[in-house]
């Protein structure tokens, strides 16, 4: 290997490391953008002949931004309209006495939680004040990440096929091998996405059964909210079920609250874990245990987006080994 070749590889390595350092802070946003581009590409392909590539991509990006803004607006409105009265009620002596009465019935002895609540509020206020700078920094990071998503999604929709073609050209692989690998990646991505969406709908419905059975107000609306939240990695249906448990507890319906907790950790959890693995397994031709490992390991390594990316990477590794074995006798 001559000096020029060594220098070329060294330059590529250094630039690759620098590029990774630039992209790594926004890796989750890049993964979200890639998945959105895959989902919206069929729509872009249908709209492009009639309206043109760039107008179609602009409309799709605008729809994504609108959905995010509207969703955040509705979520903020619900949080303010219901959360503030709840916080105010927690500070009222009557509400605290109600909770103390319920605890006394459960434990069989008087319990005073007023000092605990006051101390918790003081600590929460102090914590928010101490971390104000960190909260501002995270908010700025989210804003920049969403800005990156907006611009990158637009260009992936308009120039995505050219980008994939460029990757195939620069990859040091035979054309047939690279074609098979890219096709496998596309198939696995769709299998994982369809599996997660369907499981989210089923999980939301299953979790909603507990709300209807226990008589929680607005059970239908909350069930729809859980079907949407179940798509979000890590968060899932827990916020809604947790709020229902708190509501029933404050109302003194201890058996109903316990039923929701038991239903959540058994039926809802089983639906999430096993049905998700089974559906992705059927679409991607991967074993359920492999999918389950990909989901858990991907979440641990990549955070929330690992729930989607983990199974894709595991499946792509399996396909790569098979393709290389067929073409290169490895």
C-alpha cells in the first residue's frame, strides 16, 4: 500500500469521525426523519406526477409540521385545563383530608400526608429553579432538532432516490449485492412500522377496556389518546392509565384503581411485548426472540427510537450474512 492510499484512507477516517461527531447529538432526530421519509415516500411518489416533486414534498412537510403543532397545542391545552385545577385541588385541605381518609381505611391507622405534600411541592419548585438552564438548553435542542427534521425531510422526499443511488454507487459491493441489501432494509422497515402501528391500536383498545369497566369519565376519548400514545416509544399508555388510577384513588374507588394497575401490568403488557414480536416476526421472517432482543437492545442503545431501529438492524445483519454467504462464499 503506497503513501497516497494510506493518506486517502486516513483522510476518509478523520472526516468520517468528524462527521459522526457533528451528527451524533441529533441522531434520534435523524432516525425519526428517515422513518418519516420512508412512510411518506409512497405518497410523494403519487403526488409528484401531478404537482411536481418540490411542491408535493413541501405540502407533506407542512402537514407533518401542522400535525405536530396541533398535537402540542391540544396537549398543552388539556394539560393546562385539567392539570392546573388538579394541582390546585391537591393544595386544598379538603382534598388532602380525603386522601388521608382513604389511606386510613387501607392501612387501618391515621396517616398525615399534608407535610409530605408541602415538602414535595417545595422540592419540586427548587428543582425546577436549579435546572432552569438545563431546561432551556433542552428546549433549544428540541427546537433545532425539529428544524433539522423539517429541512432534511423535505430534501429526502425530493432527492431520496438519488441519495439511495449514490449510496449504492459508492458502496464497495457488487451491484446485485447492494440491491438485495437495500431491498431487505426497505422490507424490514415497513414490517417494523406496520407492526408497531397495529400493536399501538390493539394496545390502546385493550387498555381502554379497563377504563370502561371501572367507569372512568371520557373513557372513549382516553382510549383514542392511548392508541396514539402507544405509538410513542417508552411513553405508551402509562400516562393515561396512571392518571385514571390517581383519579379513582382520590374518589375512594380502591378496587377499581387496583384493577387498572393489575390489568396494565398483565394484559396490556403482554399485548405490547408478545403481539409486537409476533407481528414483526410474521412480516420480516425473523424469529420472535430475535425481534424481542432487537426491541429491548435497540431501546437501551438508541433510546426511544431503538424500539423501531433495533429490529431493523438485527434483521439487516441476518440478511447481510446470508447475502454475503451466497455471493462471496463466506
